[in-house]
């Protein structure tokens, strides 16, 4: 479904991503592990068309993405939920969610159907529909961010650090929802530092270090890897 081949990305003269090769198959939930500064967000921004690669290929469903604009990439079904939530704080929850439907904004019936789906997935947001997004708790804001991304009807959903800054109980709930989203038919690429929680719901993963892939493997092999356990799980 998504294939990255020999991807190189520079920031000025500095290499941010170096010869990255990743494949995500339809229906999978794949984890991208890495510390702060490893290049996870840059990778997502490059896939989304927000940053242009120096060289390499990005294909989605056998179609090249590099020459497409970010809005065209969203229409192809590749949608990113950015790190830090990036909500419109002075707009209501409902308005933030509707922003995710800009690619089909004239189809009122479809927007209504998608909103109903989001509120079913995140029932905590029903009573907060008219509340300003900036007034919500961190967990509720993350629900809105994921809901807004789902409003774009992704085939591939890229989640960048969805557990960042959340309490352990909320993290558990959030990963359960992510698993439900995947099981509903949405392919997921999940960038995380919380390795144990992320790997517990994934099929396999990649580890990014200093802009290059260091390790890849199944969930079981990564959980049993001593380097991964020491660096990301604390065991």
C-alpha cells in the first residue's frame, strides 16, 4: 500500500533522513519507534507532501506521491494526525471536526454521516460539541485531533505521537481506540516513543535512529530485543 524507497531528506546541508525504506501493507498497523529528533515527524511530513525529499520514491497504492500537493495526497487517502494536536483552539469541537472534511465540504449528507461515526467512536466529545477546543483536557484534544483526521476518510492514517503528554489511563484508552480504527479497515502507521503500548497493538515495526532505519521486525522480535527494551521500555 505505502512504499518508501531509498528516501533521503535534507534540511539545508544537513541530512535528516538517510536511505529510508519502509513498506506498510493494506490493513496493517505498523509502528515507527524513535527518540525525539530521530526523524519521525520529518518522515510523516515528507509522506504528506509538506516537505520535499532530496531523492527517493514514495508510492501509495502504486501511485507516486512526490509530485502531488498536500491536498491531493489527502484526497488519495493518506492523512496525518500531527504531533501536538494542532487544533484551532478558539473554534468549537464540532467546527474542528468539520475542518477535516474540506475535501468533500459540499456533501452535507456525507459530513453528517462521518460526524456521527466520530461521535460514536469518541462519545466523550458529544457533550463537548460546542466547547472551545482549547478548553478541553489533553486527552479530549487528542480525540478531536484523531477525529478530525478520520473526517478526511483516510485509507492510511498516520498518527504522530498520539500518547504525548497523556496520563497512563488515557493512553490505554487511546491505544484501544487506535486498534479499533485499524480493525474497522483503516491502515495505520503509528509513530511513538511509548514502545510497549504501541507494539502491543501492532503487527510489526521499524526503529528510526538519527534519520536512518536501525532495526525492523515483528512485534514479538522487537519486544524481545534487548536494545529496544533498554532504550524504549526501560527493562
